[in-house]
C-alpha cells in the first residue's frame, strides 16, 4: 500500500505546486515597456533615469549618469570618481569630473531612442550585493514611485549608451 501511495502523493504535490506557480506568475506584473508606450512619444511621461557603476576593488571608480527633467528642461548630469593605486570606495573627494547641462533637442531625441531599445520592470526587493553594475533605473510621472529597473535589449546597446554618455560628459558644457 505504501509503495502505491508514494507516487500518487508525488503527483498530487506536483500538481499543487504547478498550480501555485502559475497563479503567482500571473499575479506579478511583467513591468512596463519603455519608449513611446510609457515615456510617451516626446517623453512627456518621463521624470528621471539613472545609470550607476561602481567598483571598490583596486583602482576603484564610481560613474553616474543621470538624465532628468528640471523646470521643463531636459538635463544631463555626470560624475566620475577615481581612486588610483588603492582600494575603494571612491568617495566625493575622489571626484575627477562632474557637471550638468541642458540637452539639445537632438540629444533628447537620441536619449528617447535609447529608451526605445530597452525595457523596464518592477525593481527587485533584494538588490544584488557585490555586483559593480551598471544599475539603471527609470522613473515615470505615471509610474511606480520606487521607479523601475531598466535594461537594454542588447549588450551592444548598453555600450552605445555608455559611449553616448561619456561623449556628453567630455564636452564639459
């Protein structure tokens, strides 16, 4: 009797777990797709976007790029910190470049093009420890106040975005 009950219990338990898994997946929103759908065709629903990368190992560094709206203007902020020949974290005293300026209309459209090449999802409850990033977060006027974790659809697009930001930061406006 015990030998026939065990497989039956395993099958029953498997069915229960499968049905629970299906319910929880349906209850979790997949998150918004960015670009025209959420930021709007002209970015009118856009508030803020952060890119942050940090490494606290030898030759520690910290890089932050931010695109945001301030008084109706589309702004770009950058900060680079570097610790040469030592371990991190790179602190404010280690800042080697920092600035902010208004984006041109063309630069703003380029940024919206980057948003179209990625997607956003609810921020994870437990952030990953020990990772150097980059961490990307998107905030929308009609979105979750906690913001969304953003990711580009391809690694090459992330690299293009980093190059675009580096180019802007080097302009020194």
